[in-house]
C-alpha cells in the first residue's frame, strides 16, 4: 500500500523518536492530527520537526521549468529540484508555485497575460492529475486543511507583474485564478516598478499605476512581494502598504555588498517594523560574495569569447567554452553554513518573527549550496538551526509561522475593507 503525505510525516516522527529507521513510498491512508507525537526541544530531531510542522517555501520555479521541458512532478524526476517524492522526503508542504513571466514579454508588447494563464493552467493540471497528492491553496485555512488531510498545497505567486498590463481588472482576474502574491517586477523596469537589476530607472521607484496597484493589492487580499524591485521602489511600497509585505526570495545584502537584489539591513528592519518577512534565497550568488565574484569573472570571460568570435550564448561553441572554463575554474558553491548565516543575521537585526524560506529551487540553475541541492534537503537546514541553538518554536516560525501570520493579516485587512465598503454602500 502507498502512504499519504501526512501518514509519512507521522511515521517519520514516531520512528525517529524510537531511534528506528524505515523507508516508505507515499500516497493513500489518512491519520488524524490528534495522533501526532509531542516531543521536547532537547529530544526532537531535525527530521521530526520537518514532519511535525507545515513547511512553506515561497518561491519554487516549477511551472516555468515544465514550460521549457515538461515532466511529471507527481513522480520522481531526474531533472530539476522539485518533485513529489523528494518533497515528501524533505517535509515540504506548501511550495508556492512561481508564475514567472520573462521581462522581455512586456518589452515586446504582448504575451505576458497569455503565459501567466498557461502556467496557472499547468499548476491546475498538476493538481487534477494527482488529486491525492496535490491541492490548490487560495487561503491560509485551505493550506492548513490540506496539511491535515495529507495533501501537499500548491499556492501560487506571480513573479513579475507584467501580466496586469496596466489594468486593475486584471488584478482581480488573477486573484480569482489563485495568485496570492505578486513580485512587482523582474529583471527590467515595467509598468509597475523599477527593477534592482536594471540600470534604467524611469519611474524612480514605483510608477503612478504601481502606487495605485499596491493599494488595490491590500484591498483585494494579495500579498505584495518586494523581491527584485529597486531600493527606491521598496521604500515607496513601505510608505503605501497598510499591511505587511514579503520579500519572497531575497537574502541579506550584508554578505553581498553592492548587490541591490538582496536587502540592506535598513530595508530588513523596516520590513520587520511593518510586520513583513524576508524569505531567504538559497542561490549561491545570493548568499556569498565569493560566488558572485566567481560567476562575474566567468560571465566576463564568456562575453569576451562571444564578442571576439561572433557567437550567440546558446551556440554549441559557447557551450563548449563554458564546459572547458568550468573544468579549469569550478563554480564556487556556497555552503549550508553560509545560508544559515543569513538567517542568523536577520534574527540578530530584526528578530525571529521576520524571516522564512524562499529557496528559489528550479530558478537558480546549478548554483545551489552544498547540502541544500533540492527539496529533499530541508532537514539539513533544520539541523543547522538546531546546531546553532534555535528552539523548536523558533524553527516553526521560520518554516511557516511567520509567513502564515503575514498571509492572515493580509486576508483580514481585505475582509475589513470589504465589510467597510459594504456598510458605506448601505
């Protein structure tokens, strides 16, 4: 018989408590949550923690990965960082599916909304094809219910707001389709916000439409994601938003000076003051300066090779150049400890209530740190927290508690606004 996601969680907790080992496949019988074993901080294992609490990861790029090369992620896959069996092994319960929209589509003038719909359709297809394994989650309550019923939630966030297309009715449209956060822009400035990656800053932060959009996102119950936006845009979001916001997949600039894509100490503290959460990105080039420097040196050498020979980046010649280069000068992978340092830093300057997980699995290629290579490795992260003296309660906040708090606050504010509008109308 195949066991359900929750059944497997409880089995691992019980077996770890009695120092036994087992290896089970996943899928069908349910266990009531009241049967969970309670364990003390000093005795609980990392594996037990990952099975006991909901783990949310606010940024996993599965849909775009499957758009490029489809795979059945309800089964074990050879490629990518995510599939169901590895997720169960790692204890992942609510991976936010990133509806990623490349920046060039807005520049071309069309295709953003169509691609967003296509990727959302894909997530819905994953759920409909494996309903005993996956379910959509449009609310905190649905996510919790899915967890209790042994089903993995697939909430969705939109990476790059270009599918809004300057039409407020599209915000409502994508909310109804299940999008629960929007990363306002990506690698280029768009009609909403300037980008941290783009030297061009036409709006000097948010556009006028972008400022209106923040208000409407608050009203409709959509989380605002400040990852990718410029510093000026971030500070404007913080002035406008009436509810906490998230950075769905960013890390601490303290360790990567000059890398605007990460957040400065001042920004993290302001985010926390507003009740928001920074979800730490695992990508090595987000985590250590040595990885950034190594990668920049490689890209400069590749660019020179391409320029000198007139080759395109996807040509066989450039692929051969890359292979030969990396054989001589390997990529500098970050370590688990490097990632833990980012969590420690946020806790030190802002507090335990304002940090979570936004790995960027399937979104950063072969740059993931040692011991955090895919969704099966969350227990390694938790063991690192335990080794550094984090309590079980602290770890639960990082795994999901902080994100759940923000999501609920956004939901509650929206309900208040709807009630107030109804009373006013009457």
